[in-house]
C-alpha cells in the first residue's frame, strides 16, 4: 500500500517535468549500436507539423516520440508503439501519431518508436538485430524513466502494426531482465513488455518461439489479409500452447493496414475490443 501511495504521488506531479508533446528522444545519445559513425541524414516525408513527419524511409538514429495523456485522464499505463511499413518505411502518421492520440484519449502514455529499417535501399540493418534492439532499448528507456513520465513500471506494453507487429512479436518473446551490473540505468531495466498488442503482423514461419513467461497478448487481423491472418492465428496458437493469456479478433473484411481509420466495416470496432481487454486485464485501472 505504501508503494502504491508513493507511485500515485509521483503520478500527480509528473506534469511538472513532462516532455513536450511529441518530443523526440534518441534511444542512444552517442549513436545506436550498429550505426556507429553514421552521419547520413534520415529520409522522411514532411507533414503540416514540422516535428512529426508523415513517413520515414531511411532511419539511422532510433528514437521515441513522447505523448503523455492529459492529467485528468492519465491511468499510469504506457505503450511503446511500433508503426509498420514492411521494414522499408515507417507509416508513422497512421500507425504512430494517430495511435498515440487514441491511447492518450484513453489515459495511456504513448511512446512512438522510430526503429531502423532492414529493407530500406542499401540498408545494412536487420530486423532481428537492429529493429529488435531498438525495441528493447525503448522498453528499457520508458521503464527507467517511468517516474519522470508518470508511468507505472509494471504496466508498460508494446504495440505493433504489420512489420511493427513482427517487432512486437520479437520483443514479447526475446526480452531479458536487463544488466544489473551496468552503470547505465537504462541498461539495468528489463525489456519485457507487461502486455503486447499485435496488429496484422507479418513474419516468416519459424522465426518466433514463444516462452512460457511471454506477456498477455491481444491480436487482431482481417480474414481478407491472407498472409497476415495466418501469422496472427499461428502466433495465437503458439501463445496458447505455452499457457499465455491471449485474445484474438479476426474480422471478415478490412484488408491490410486498416489502423484505426474508419472503413465503415465491423473492423472499425476493434479499438473498442482493445479498450475492453485493457479493462478486463486491469491494465487501464486508475491506481489508488
């Protein structure tokens, strides 16, 4: 009870040191492992907001963009969000900023992940080393700075769309407890998500092995997205085999990449199902 009271006091005052909405924070201030010495600029498509591009097609400097909910809505939970784009781009407006807005409106802190792209032109990055490494570092950073951002370090999840869904599946199955001997507080933090949301993921068969301590997972896809629905169902079955609590929704139509934009189809209601899952799992509870 004392710990919960202390945490709640931190939640009440977090806005005093809160990041500017949409502030970008590099995951490694001195350069990411595997990108040492890189000085090339990133390539992106600008939007009406100079801080928040519509899309990235080259990423060398992985980062998170911080979106904190209004004080009167904050529930203390947080989600790291990985947009999709086939590892050749980041569809960061539709599957990043818009998702952060929805999460904030439901009381969640959101941290949109800009991860390195393994299939961008001339890229030397890989999904399993660099994109996964960026996801793990993002989880550690959010957890290590939880009090600063008004976040409960035991309610930090990971959400991914399409290629970002592959990153979500990787981080929820290949996490670690952190390096207790490190002098860096970020590296001492665990990279394990407390929950995962996997949306129309795509990855090669046999690349995901689910451990028994994988986090509870919410999965969603459309039946008319054949290759991704197979991946979604197989991941669900693998989670079930390990006794990991999971919930899956397969909608008849919606295609690939529906995000949270209205299509005037039943798939439009999947965010409502996610909201219910958050409540059922007590992830979105307001801490006392």
